[in-house]
């Protein structure tokens, strides 16, 4: 058995074992190199990779129209993935009801002020169930309170308009109709329905006027020469009023509170 045949078998077996051993080492080396490269990749891309993972989680849990989803883009200085409803600050649209123009007219009504078919204090979730996904969205903060504005494109008397809903926290507190193509607008078509419903008819010749009902809810009509807006402001909830009054009523340090709010919004809107 110590002849040439035995030596051939022994050498063949040894070669196979050596080959198997070498392949195992090669696989191990490849695995270690791959692991090393993965670690290096994670180290250099974690600043981008981890936020993307978090964004996916936020979208899955809260939805792509949620406050959390949009705030993520603001915090990371990324462009808003949705259209903005307005170009200025949300706070200015509320401020209209705290600081009126000198030439504004004021009227009282016995009719309860309502914004279309959506009752005030409706939740955001309920609105989306009724109206579907919004065409535009803005967010802000009033102090510690979240503010969200969502809008839908509508048509009134063959005129394009934007219908917008303002939420403080999760409650609908202000509505707004916006007409931007005023060259095609007949002012009477907008003013007449207001006067018929709330003032028993008549004609109002003013670019800015307010209507207030017995509960304190208000309507503001404004024609600034570039657009026409009709805002409906809810004043029937004490907690909501307290939050807004602390920001928009100029007493004590509240003037500075409004300035801080506007600065915050200006930064948020830079995307």
C-alpha cells in the first residue's frame, strides 16, 4: 500500500482538503471586507440614511399630510413636498380679526355664521374623510400649539377659488375663500350672498368689512386689489380664544409674542 497508487490517493485527498480550506478562508475574507465596507458606508451616510428611515416611519404612522411629516422637512431644511396654500404667514390671516383697517365697516347679524357645510371644531381627520386629500398645506406654531392650514380648489359661479381650513391643534377654527383672478370676478357675486344671508339684503360699497353674530363669530371681506378673501373666524371656544388672544392682543408682552410667532413662521416658510 506504500506504492505509487497510495501516494497518488494521499496527495489527491490532501489537495482537496487544502482547496476546501482555501475556499473557506476566501469566503471569510470576503465577508469581513464586506462587513468593513458596510460599517464605513454607515459611518459616512448615517447623517442622511437615518433621517430617511425616520421619514419613512413618520409617513407610515402619521401620513404624508400630517404635521409630523411636514415638520420633518422644515427641521432638515428640505423643500416642502406639497404646495403651499398661502405665501405669507398664517398669523397674518388671524391678525386680520384683531387689527382691522381704518376704513373697514362693521355690521351685526342675527344669523349664525357658518363656513359652508363644515362645522367649526371639526377635527382634521373628519375633514379629510369628507373632502379627501388637500391640494395645498401650510403649518406653523402659535406658542406651543400646532397650526395647520389645508386648502382645496373649488369653482364658484365659474370662478376658480381656493377653500381653506385653519386648524388650531386638531380643531377647525377659521375658514377662508380666496379669489386670485379678480379680473374675472364680479364683486357683487361675492358680496351679495353675504348681505342676503347675514344682513337681509342691501349693498355694501367697501373693500373691507366685518360681520359679527350674537356668539361673536366673525366674517371679514377684503379686496386688496390683487385678490379677494372672505374669512370666517370662530370665537365659540374658550380654550381656543385664550391661545389666540395671548398672541394677537397687544397688551403686556403679547406684542413681542406676535413678533416671535411671525419670525418663526418666516423661517418655516423658507422652503
